[in-house]
């Protein structure tokens, strides 16, 4: 059985490792093509260098940086506008070019909440990716971005309510509200424990965030047992981009 090619689209360096590091490592180990597009931070910054190392660990190729500024760190991309403030057509067109060049069968990105913390860059990355996946298959949209390509599925990285029993205890101290979805909305619960060491190594490669006390810093401070409980499962909601059954319908159905 062939392994589908997978393109992950996330907002910041470290999101790819925290949200989908296990799946990326799993696909690469099975011989699947994998790649990551990161919306913010410019080439030449420390965090871009850390992303390069994390992707090497995960087998996900070279960084693909859109190079916009982080909404909360203007210096992340000197001279560039914040990702959330860039023209929507521009950001969609840039992502369409990556989709058409890489030609993935599966695309992974943030859910509509923007993950547990709801960071505005995460939420905007979700919106841009949803539009770009649709636009990539339409020949009259973004013709300068390459030949049309329509991924078979889009998966949204998420956390079910039940996962809060594990994550909530560790994140409560941050004072941040957490956003999770009903368990029945999750369509793929992936055991990534065979690739846990790679995933943790990729998370910890983001040393800036470890030192700052971000999520990688939280992971760095946990004992091995708690790391395994938090990171050995990944959850996704499937968003269909093409369906033979749907194509055969003659009326709209719920």
C-alpha cells in the first residue's frame, strides 16, 4: 500500500513538530513524500535555522517559508507585513504555488480554533489553507502559480475534549483558555509512539521557544512519562476536498 504524499501548513516554526511531528515522521519513515510550509518568520532568523533542524529530524525536507511577520513579534520578518495583515489574495496565491509544486495527496493544517491556544496566526493559517487547497485545483485561479492540483483530503490538527485530562493539567498554569472539539468530531486518532523520540527531538530543536518558556519549553521540563502521555497521540478532523459519492448526488443533503 503506497503512502500518500503529505504537505503540512502551519503558522510558526515549532507548530509542525508539536501538532503533526509524529505523522510527518511516520510518513517519511514509510517512504512518503513530506514537506512543511511555515507562514511566519524570515529566512536567516534563528527560528528559521531551528526549523531547518526540526524538519531534518522529521524527514520533511527543506523549510518552505512564506516569510511574513509573526503577529506578536514584528522583528520576526524585518520589512515584511504581519501575516494576518497581508492581502488575502497574496497569501493564498503563495500557498497555492507550494501546493501545485509539491502536489500532495494530503494537506494538514490547524483547525478553525487555531489549536489549543487559538493564536491569531494559527487561525489565519487555517483560513488561508482552506482557500488555497480549493483554489489550487481551479485552473483559472492563480494561473501563474503552476498547473492545477487538487489534494484528495485536508486534515485539521486538533485536540478532543478528552485530551484535556492530559493537556489541561500542564497548560493550566499558563492561564490560557484552551480550545478543544467534541471527541466524535475527530476522524483520525493516530498513535505516533513509535516515532515519539523523533517528535520530541524535533520539538526541542526549537531552542528559542525552549528558552522562552513556550510550549517546547514546557515539554523540555516534563519527565519522560508525561511527555509520552502528551505527545504520543495526534488527532485530526478530515475535511473532504473531493468525493465520488458527493459527485453522484442530485440534491443537497445534510
